[in-house]
């Protein structure tokens, strides 16, 4: 379908999962380099959803599903946050009957449908030879499946949780940490004015990096993370101690959305699951806040301490990228093109120990990346370990 006359070939690019600052700079880097190397670039819209919704007819309106990218288009978007290609949490190998495109419902009518054959046909119809998916472990796990089916893939890691295996850094993480520090510093004035605990809930389903790094940078006194089930009484005792030592009479704890205290369990906003089987987390900050208020008299001479409870949520993933999330996506995009020019596929571009590199893409499904509690988290003090920084990578904690 694509007009490839006079070009080396066609590269497709898509963004899946949650938005983060840095996606548009990555799209820009891929597109500009690819065009200058003689390729045509097609942006696939709404992640994997645009690929399965496509109608293979030159007269069909597929404007919601793909667009040809030009330098003018990507230059306008490249300095902004989010993804102008849009995104979705779509899993082509597990498409519910109700989500099957109308023109394919006669063929795919099971409760769950593997639409990988349609994905491959649609990419072929666009004459896309290599696909560059940008996403977290969910989005990239399907990229692994596509590569196993024989399609050429070069992947770019993205997620503010920084939990894609194989890389020290995922696009969006630095801006998330930066925003978290800035917002906690703003909330301090209220916490100090009212002499309260400040409980801030942050992203982090299975990995606590978004709580650990701001705490390590001095934004909070304590943090609780998914990798360690903590004692709520111990947290209360520590926060009362921190508050008593602070001339402004407040203390701060960062709570990962996937954290749990002993006797409790993960808190979900609803029972509804996304395409990858995840329920939407959120609410542990409320639970921790209530228990802190209830338990505080035990460690504060019988006097209750009130709580300011704030969920940062989408505030840390909105807006423009910071410097790191402007530079790293540029490098990742060019790394991806370097591999394509060398005819190397099935790779994930990464940062390892401060250097850009690439690893087999199936690392995404072969392992998990979480905080090494023994090395990096003090389970008695409920905060990061501040020791042995020599020769550590920039963001300290890795999956190795």
C-alpha cells in the first residue's frame, strides 16, 4: 500500500501504554534520522489498537490508525510531552470479542482472540519492514511475540516506573522524579503550617523506584515500596520521630501505589482489568493516612497527628520532558536507526552503567526488574540505603 518508490524501505513506529514526557522526542529522533537515511516513516496511531483496527483498502479512512510522518510534523511535537500518536492498552494476542473491529467479527468471534495474523498482514499492507515500538514491559511483551513470529523489531523502553528489564533507564523516569520532588517541596508549606504528616502516593505497581529516588534526593523522610511488606506501626513510629526533630513539625512519606503493610493487601480502584490483566491501582495512600492518624497517639504522648494525603498520579506524567527525557529519547531513537542500518533486529536499546547499548528484546519477558531490597532498601528505617555509591550508575539502582 505504501509508496516506497525511491526510498530504502518503510519503518513503523508506535507508542503504547501510559503516556510519559519524552515520547515525542523519541518519535522525532527516529523520524528525522530515518528520513535523512532514505526511509519512509509511518506512525501507527493509538499503539497496538491502530494496528488491529486497520482496514486493508486503499479507499478506507484509516486516519485514526496511521499517518506518514515528516520532519515538519515531528519537529512541532518534539519539544512537548505526551505522544501525538496517541496510545492505548491493547494486547493483540488477547482481544476480547467486544473489542474486535467490526469488519473482522465474523472471523474472530471467541471470548478472547489472537489477532496476530491480522497485525502481520496490516503491517505488510503498509509495507512496513521494521517496527519500532516504544513502551513498557506490557507493550514490549507483544513486540517480543511479533519478533518470534518473524517480524523485524527494534524496541525502545518507556515507563515512569523505570521497571523494564535489561536497561538502567526508561523514558519518562527522570521527569517523574523531578516532578515528584518539585511537588513535595510545594506541599511542605502546608504540612509545616499545620504540623502534619505528609503522605504522598506515587506510581509504582511492582517496583519502587519512583518512591526510592525522590526519597534518596531528600524529598521525603521515609518511603514504602512494593518489594517489601512493611509494618504500619513502625512507619508511624519513624514519622513521629522525624516530625519531632523537624523545627517545622512535619514529616514526609512516599507511598508506592503497589506497596502493602503487614495484614493488608494491594488497593485497587476497581475490579476492572486492562488488556494485560492489571487492575488499576490507587488508594493505598488513603489507607496509610488513616492508619497513621489512628496510631499516632501511641508514639506522640497520646496526641493525634493529622495527615495531609496527596496522590500525585497524572501530574507527574503530564507536561514537557526535563533535560534527561529530552536527551535520552534522542539517543535511543538514533540507536534504533543504527541497528536498522546494520540490519540487526530483535533488540532493545538500553542504557547500562552510563553507556548506550542494546540487548535481546526477549529480556522483557524473561525476567522482572524490581528494587533489590537487600542492597538498596533499609527495611528497619524504611528508606533507601545511603552507602556504597562508588561505580554505581547515574540512577543508583539497577535490576542486577
